């Protein structure tokens, strides 16, 4: 099999803001202020499905999802964390980690296809990114 380079899917790049680089995944913030929403993209070229990752990488991805869930809790105090890997529109393996609270714009349904995204203001996005980055960095060191 020919080795290829990891390239972030264009749709993910257009809809998100970079947050952090973890050992396996690039962490992105979905630019939709209605929901604190991270996306983890394992930096593995050509991987579309979770089962295509080796066992060590699958375990690493679960740990990174947990780390990002804790960072979201610190940043948003959600009621429920939704985790999903749909990939119907973006075939590149990516995992959504979405902080949900009763009464949010899509509650109790899924966030996908619910209303129109509302981009973060520059100030609110900067504050959220700062909190998330500090939390992720601190939790990464503690591991």
C-alpha cells in the first residue's frame, strides 16, 4: 500500500477553527455558537472508519475524546455530551464531541441538520479557544 499524507477534508477546514494537536488527532472547534462542539480528526491518511485504525490508535482516540469532553465541560457546563462519527457528508474519519443542554437550539434532537449555524463572534470565539486550549494542554500534561 502506498503511503499518503494526511490532508484535512476541505469541508472540515471551512467549517471549523483549529484548537489543538493531540498525539493522534487534530482538534477543531465547529464554528457554530449554538453548541460548544469539537471535532477530532485522526491524522491518518485515507482512514474513513473507526475499525480501520489499529487497536492502539483506537484506544488513543477514545482517550482524546474523553480529554476533549472534560475540556468542554470546563468551558461550557453542559448537561449531556453527544459523541458521534457519522461521516455521511465528510468521508474522512472524524468524531464529533458536542456539549448539549436542555433548551439548546436542537434539544432533544441531534445537532446535525438543525437550523442554520451561527458563527461565533470574534471575542466569544477567542475566549472559548483560550479556555479549551488551556484545559487541553493541562490535561495532556497530566496524562
